[in-house]
């Protein structure tokens, strides 16, 4: 079963690390929102109720564990993984006492972080949804149904599989060969150069009949990516 749609908030002031985490967690199927500071995080948590926070301790304005301690004081019990260079025993103890549930020190192994995220979500009883979201698209993978801006849109099996392949690989350029293998699979012997173009054009007409949303961006000579 795909791991989908547990929402994760990352607070990390190093932009390259934040982008790396957003990419890797997004690739795993999580909904990810990143912040470079704690500004606006409390309001976001109140509105969205994320399943997990990944918090750097060295943040501008307020130390990360102090922010978590404050969130605990006002009643939020969202699980927290601290991500930080603070690795002394006293600092680790301080982080746990202020409300941390797990800890990973920099420099870190991304695969280890993903495993810790999965384990903490499992311990906290988060149910992973079979629904995938991208912009105003919602794919219910169990029912194999698509909703666009809350309205159901009927797709063929191939169209659904094609859209699903894009949505589970957001912001990545998908090569034609990859799409052929993922979507057409054993039927690829009937695959022609223009097959993907035709399929995507049909899909676009169904999910964006006005032609204004630009879901699919052609990458010349390579393939497509979601816009």
C-alpha cells in the first residue's frame, strides 16, 4: 500500500536542507509544507492539523525546542522529530524534555530520517490515506476515482494510471520511456511515438476543459512534468 497524505511540517532555516527534505518526503507520498522560521507555523498547524513536525533547533528568532515547548504548553501534541547539530547528552535530554519524540543529528542520512518518520507516524497511530492530492486534484486510489475541484471526473483505466503516475512523482520530469513502462507496461508493444502525447491531450481535456491550468509541462526531447 502506498504511504500517502500524512501531512508533515518542516521548520528548517537552511534552505538547501529544507528543499532536500521537501523533495524526499514528497517523493515518498507525504504532503509536505516547509518553513524557514517559526513565523506563521502556529496558524498553519491550527488550520491544517499536520501529522508530524520536523524541527531544526537552531532557528532564527526562537530556539526550536523552545518553540515546541510553547506548542506543548498551549495544547498541541503533534509528534516532533528534532533535526539539529546539537548532539551533547544534555542537549538531547533538553530536547526530549521540551516535547521532542525523536531526534536525528546533522549531518544526517536521509534514508534514516525517512525510516524514523515512518516509525513515529506508525507509533502515533496515523492512518495513511489512499488519497493523493495535487493542486485541486484528488485521486482516490482505492475507488480509482478522480475529483477536480471537488467534482468527480470520469477517467479510463489508462488515463487514471497515467495521472496517478504523475501525481505520485510531483515536480519530476518523467521520461517517455518511464511513462511507457509504468503506464502501458505489457501493452508497450503497441506503443508508438505519439501515444503519450495523444493520451495526455485527452487527459488534459477531461481535467482542464478550459485549458488554463497547465497541469502538464512538456520537456522538449525528454517527456513531461506536472506544473
